[in-house]
C-alpha cells in the first residue's frame, strides 16, 4: 500500500513539474508586428483589441533575449520556487484580478517571467500614471547632461520658461519650483469650470501657453495651497524639459533617455494641444522595459556602467518627501503602511512576518507597477487591466516578500 501511494505521489510530482517545465521551455508569447505598430500608433487604444491568451505563460527560467537584461533561475538565484509558482497559477486563474504580466528580478537578474490575458513579451503595455515616474528620471537625465543642475530644483519654475508673460501671472507664481512640481505641491488651483473654459480655446494652450493660462487663472499661490494634490505637476516638469534640452523633449526621450537603455519599442504620446510629450500618462512600454527602468533606480542612475541620472537625484526621487496627506492615494491598508511620495515615485512600508521592508514604486492605475525592495535587492513588475487596482502591493507583501525573506 505504501509503495502504491509513493508511486502515485511520484507520478503527481512528475506531472506537476513537467507542466511547469513545458511552460518554462516554450517561448514567451509575442504580438505580431502589425499589433505592435497599431498599439504604439494609437497610444494603447488598440491594446484592448489584443486577443486573450489561451494559456498563461509561466517561466521560472526566463530566456536571454539579448536585450541587456541578465537572466537567472527562480529558486537557484533566489526565491522560493514553489511559493511563487503557486501565486502565478492563482494569477492565471484570475483569482487576483486581470493581470497581463508578472515578473521578478533579484540581485540584478530576471528570474521569473509570466504573461496572461493580453500580455505579450514584445507588446508595449499602457502605463497610465507610472509614466510620471519615468518623467521624473527624464528630468534627472537633463540634469546629468548639464542642461539643469540639482540647485535648479529649488529655483522658480517660471524662470526656465522664457515665453511666459510674468506681468499677467497670479501672486505667488514664483513660489512654484521644480521641487514643488515633482512632489505635486505646486499650489495651482483651477476649478473644473475654469478648465473647461480654457479648453474651449486650445490655440492659446500651445507650448508654454498652457502654463501661462494656468498661472493667470489659478487662485493665488500660497504656503497653504502648496500642499500635495495628486495630478498637478507632471505637465510643468515636461514644459521645463522641453525648454532646456536641445531639440525638444521628444528627441531627448528617444536619443538620451529610453534609447540609452536600449528601449526602442515604445509609444510616448504627443499632447494634441501643447505639442509636448505627455508626462502623466499615455506612455506604452513592454514589461521588460519596465525592468530596465527599475534597475536604473536600483543602480542609483547607472546603466551598463554609465551614469544616466545623477545618484543624488535618484535618491531624492525614490525616497519619501511628502509624508502626510489627506489625499485618497495615501491610504494605508493591511500590511502596507507609511505611504509617502518622492519625485513622482511612491513609497510604503511592507510588512512580512514581523518585519517591515521599505519599498518604492512607480504606480499606474489598473495595475502597472515597478516595485523595488532595496533591502532584498528585489524588483516586482506587473501590468494589468484591473480597473482601480487595490491589491497588488498587498500581494507583494503577503506572498512575494516571504518567498525571498526566509
């Protein structure tokens, strides 16, 4: 009887392992060239036409795609293989929402890669507000190349925008600095009615005209108004980048930022009104490109030995500057606490067992995340189409950290 039970258990183990091995050895699902082109050209809108995968792709040994990302193997290069594969299967069964990808990098190696639903290894995925974090590093790149300095972060933002008419701006406009814009505490307060009125005349919002209009119609900028208000700031930062880099922000993104990371498969929408690249949303990049941007943060701005973004800027960006806010985005829950905000990057403590781990993350609505836990040299990347995502950080705290901290 014991022998029969042992044989049955062995067969079950072989079948289980072969199932995962088959998924690991097969190639990651890819989108067709026409699908990629349509997704990039239509800025993510075509993404919703991508067919759902018939079967999830789950790999505990990612392939080396010669894209500049070192690869390893889950379990061999870190992590509890059984715990992560169990979570991946639950994601495949849509127990945790509508994920499109879930990747893990540990100690500089991509050791786990999975795709679900509309996820494809080569398909740029809409990033939503995670775009803000990348805009932050874009500004850092301009600092690294000398078009701005760290000291400029505390100078009046309007001093970089030479097309403005300062005589028409509201009182206190000079109080807005790049630091304030990067922490979403510019102090600009425009009612929805005013915005609708301004949008009726889009020609006046071209280029720096949008900043002119906002600073003419805003309420007075005061110490009280310069509190955190989610959504305000990315446009201002992109305006400064456009003003100071040669050739404009679009070419700067291509040649000096994403291009330096070997990221060429992307779509970064140009705002129809201002003519500038979007700064708070409407960027599409692949999950592996997200891994590169996360590694840039982990490496304090270095990529392949080259300092692309100043280390002191990265340090500011990914650590808490805004600590207390009544904004709904600062809500703590479960094992997530001490939510904070840096330069368009979020921070929170994650509790695993009896220990808290500091995390910093790029976050996009619906489930786009680059989550970094520096103490464990761990990165988790996810993409999803989950509506209002509420549980990704909790999943990382409850299910992923224990797999790497024991």
